[in-house]
C-alpha cells in the first residue's frame, strides 16, 4: 500500500484478520488523519480496498503484483495500470521491516 499511495512503508501499521485479510492503517503526519485499507493476496497479486470501500479487482482497476528478489533482500512492486503502463518500485526489505 505504501507503493500504491506513495507513502513511507515504515508508517504503515498492519494486522491480519482471522479471514487472512491484512488491515493497514496510515496516519498522515501533518494532520493525523488516519487512512485505512484492506489487502489480500491471490498468488503474487495484491488486491486491495479502502476501508470502507470496494475491492480493486475489476477489469479497469490497476493490477498490483509483488516479487521477492535479490535472494530475499528486496521486494519489487509492479503496478500494471489500466491504461497499459507499468510502474515498478524496489524496496530493500531491511529498510521497511
């Protein structure tokens, strides 16, 4: 979610619900507004929703994928946009955990 929303991953707080859905919150530093999201994995695809809100799993939604690379030291986020473009972002796992 940090890659999708262009936020610092260290500011994301997570908890896993009993159904396996990951609940994420982000508190915006300058006004303390809390953003909330839900995520679930389908293989290497990340499907997400605002809380409350709809799951981003329709044909015109971006498709978000992840890859563990660098012998497990990095995480690549791949955002296949509905307009046909792709955005890649690489995170060093040691810096986000």
